[in-house]
């Protein structure tokens, strides 16, 4: 039966790197869909997450952090974020209260001034500041752009998240139920598995290693009798020395990454898992458009 009062829309979550966009998506949905790390440029692809409300639906798009960059990989990431800005019905622009004005924010302000889209400003990480520090940031941003709403939140503690949903709801138009109620994302399990492994690389390695690593699931199969899921994955790095670091002394690093990923994936998929990781050199893959495509960017 057609319900004319149903409201829906696509909302892109945009912002500079590391402001907490992926944490916000996970908090809103109450599920881990997007990987999170303390290092910038964690997210590399757009990630869909659907919030099902009472008679409304918000289709969120998490995006890579917007910053000025020259490298081929990061350019492709920023392009993917800026494309999302052009394809959605409204924007959720996230800033970090602990560094509210950076070059990423400047690029985004320029971009949103070019379009006629409702933009909500989310001031994130308010758990890390004093309440009196928030008002000056609100005032400054209110003077820079006509936001439909400015909402201080903590994606970490959940403070302000309900108000955010309410504010987005107010800005939705009548629209179809794009996704069925039981669907919160369109990402295949192989993508999620590769992302979780990549997250463990981001968390456990230093310097250029996270930025030179990509993960491909080479096989994934389930044995229902044994209730076992087997995943084989390759970690692609750019040089032999990076491969050595990923493997670690006596294989210690790759074991650590594998174990952390396996624990989390077992929890997420609710099944025992066998995970085998292999490190591979894919020379300068971050600089080569063809190699980027092959690795999913
Ligand atoms: N204290 C605090 N930390 C937060 C909050 N939200 C996110 N973080 C932390 O900020 C860091 C970055 O979070 P992400 O969600 O990966 O940030 P992002 O904006 O998606 O980053 P990119 O994908 O790299 O652009 C992580 O260490 C999070 O735990 C918050 O509300 N409070
Ligand atoms: Mg992210």
C-alpha cells in the first residue's frame, strides 16, 4: 500500500579527516558499519548506512575526509566525498570542537556555498571540551553559512544524537522507502571483512604503513556443518620493506592484525572463523590509477 506521508532522503556525512564521521554513522545506526581509527584518512570509500525511523528513512553516506592533497589515492578519496555532496538531498557537515577551523572545513564551506542544499552543522567531540567553549564556535559558524541547524554532539557518548535525527527528519521531503526495514547497508560481507582487517592495520602500524596498505579478500566460504567461515585475504603494500613490517619479527605483526580482525569479525558475523592473511608487494599502488581501481578505489 502506498503511504504518501512517508519521508526519506540521502544525507552525506562530510568533514575534514578524523573529525568522527564514521564514529557518528556507527553511533546513529547502533552498528559498526564503518571502520574507525585515531589516524586521519581512515575511510576510503563511501559507505551507506540506513536509519529506519517511524514513517521516515535517512540514507546516510559516510565519506572520506576532505583535505587538500596531491597523492593519487587521496585525490580519489576526496573526489568520492565531493561527488557525494552533489548526489544527496542534505548534508551533515561534521567538525571537531577541539580543532574547529581547519583547511578541510574551508574547502567544504566553499563547496556548500556553491549548492542549494540544506546543511546541518554537527559539532562533534563535545565530551572533550568545556561547555562554554561551544557557543563561540556556533556563533562563528553561524556567521559563515546559513545552516538549517547546528547541533553539538558526542559520537562517542551518544549525547545529542537524538536531536540530530530529529533535525534531519524536519528537513526530509516526502519520498519512497528506498530500502527495506531489515536492510541497513548495501555493503557486501567481503567489503566489511576487508575493512575490518584494514582497521587493524591502521591501529597497529605506524608512519606510512596504514597509508600504503590495501586489503583484498581472495576467498570467503562457509562450512555450515562445522559452523566455520574461512576467509583468505591479501594485504597489499608498496615496497618489500613495508611487507617486512607488516609481517613483523617471526610473523608477529601479521598474526596480531589477523587475531584482532578475526575476533571482531566473529562477533560481527556470529560464526567461528578461520582467517589467513598474506602480505604482497604491489609496487607504488597508491600512485597508479589502474592499481587503485584493482584495489577498489
Ligand atoms: N572523544 C571523542 N572522540 C571521538 C568522537 N568521535 C570520534 N572520536 C574519535 O576520533 C577518531 C577519528 O574517528 P573517525 O570516526 O575514524 O573519524 P572520521 O571523520 O571518520 O575520519 P576519516 O575517515 O579519516 O576521515 C577516533 O579515534 C574516534 O574514536 C567523540 O565524540 N569524542
Ligand atoms: Mg571515517
